[in-house]
C-alpha cells in the first residue's frame, strides 16, 4: 500500500474549493487534503464559510478570528508533507510566512496567485520568496516572477471544455446573477425585479432564471433575495446558464465563466459607497470585470498599446457600475448589444487561455523538485 501523503490546503473561497475539488480527482488516491476546505473536498480543520466577510467594512470585525486561525493552521500545516495555497492573498501570505518560519523546508505551492497585476506589483517578490512553486492561471502573470512560476492553464477550462453555439436574439432565456455576498444581492435584486418586469412586458414567451449559490438553498439567507416568483431558481451556475440568450452578471469570476460559455452579457455592480471608493483608491483600473481585464492582457500580448491589463480602452463587454447600475440601462445594454464583436472576442479569449489547469497542477504538486 502506498504511503499516505498529506497536503495542507488553504482554500477560503467557494470558487477555490470548486477548483480544488477538480484537482483532488487528479491526485493519486494516497494523497489526503486537510486544512481550510469544504467537507466534500477534504478534511477541514476550519471551514471556509467561517472566513466569509462582506466588504472592507466587515474586515475589522474578524481580525481576532483571523489571527487565531493563522496560529492554529500554522501548527497543523507543518505536520503535513506539502502546502497548497489558493487565492485569498491577504490571509494566505501571512500563513505562508508563519509556515516558513516554523519549517523552512516544507514545500509550498501557490495556485490561483494574488493579482499583483492589478495592484501592489511589488508583492511578486515577496510571494516568490515564500513559495516554491507558483502556478499561474493567466499567461501574462509570468512576467512578474523570475524563476518559480509556470503557466498551468485556467481552472475554468476544466469545467467549460465545450461551449454552446453562438446564441443570438432568438433565444428566450434571460439569466440574472446577483452575486454571492449579502451586500451585493441587496444592492442588485430590486433592480433585477424591475428589469424582469420590463422584459416580461416587452417580450413574449421569455424565461427568466436567477442563479443562487447552492449553499444558500433552504437556508434563512434566501430571505435576502425577497420575492423570486418571477424567476426560475437555479443552484448550479452551469445549468442556469445553459442555452441562455443573455445574462446580467455581478462582477467577479462569473464574468469569465459566462464569456467561456459564449453567452452575451453585461456586468452590473453596485457596492456600498465606502467599499467602492476604497477599492477605486487601491485598484486603479478602467474596468473591474475579470473578462475585460484578461481580454486587455491578451491584446497587450498581441502588441496593442496598453500600459497594463485593465487600463486599456478596448473591452469585451459593457460594465454598468454604481449609479449606472439600474434596470433602464441594463435593458438598453441588451437591446444595443454587438453580438458579432462579442463572439469574435470570446473565441480569441478562449484560445489565449488554451486549456484547463488541473492536470498540470496535480503533476507539478506531486513532483518532489
């Protein structure tokens, strides 16, 4: 029987656990995952849900918890054979420092790296000093690191391997994605209801879907959505988006998911004013949609005169932010959508990302060099 290999993982976000679950299936059966992860992925020491925060203003409330969690996890991590950190840089870099202090020889891989290309590019040097393997999910990330990074592919292409045919205005399915945070949902849901009523009045035989994270199903959290009687509720993103003609998407990884499925959409986002202002202070980009930022990175690599991803003028999809995030403008975005431009763009984006990442990450994680 093969010796058990314990991998300590720190995956705080739902999306990280989704990709970790895909990665787990690629690892040998003697590899065990422990740490911060969902129950169906590994053996959690602390559940990811305990780290949930709702914007900058909520961080202060959990400072003591974060400090206590890092202390506990640091002790548990050095009992393992390897370390795998995923996303959540503000927490995971502190954890990496503690692990290296306790055991400088334990190998650390960082998968889904901090977005140094968005802000604080100087962090790349620190990340490289703390980690042994840097698994980049964006081709353009490589320029920020010297010798420990490699492009492994993008984890969403492990999920969205095939895309639906180019959809046009003849499909009658509209999808609403209000995000997964309480503050996001409350800021968007009323405008979504107004928009849904406008669509039902203006177009015949249409179907309205809303996507809700599966963890909220049959919980009191559903009260934050209010009346959803106008919508068919889906708890699986891929199923909810299947055969959709158009989507209204809250900012985040979802913009890239929708793009890879070749579904036309507009990004809509309205945050607490204080959170929005703080974010704009630190992250000085022209666009916030991940699909737009990566699209610009691709154009830059092709020779377009763009200082860095997120600062160009070309975009893949429209973004309606803050006061522009209202039902009237959402409807206008749908009715004025440039389908040919969008479909050409998403084809180029998919080719740029090339392939999924799980196979490459699993193989590299297993290697002892």
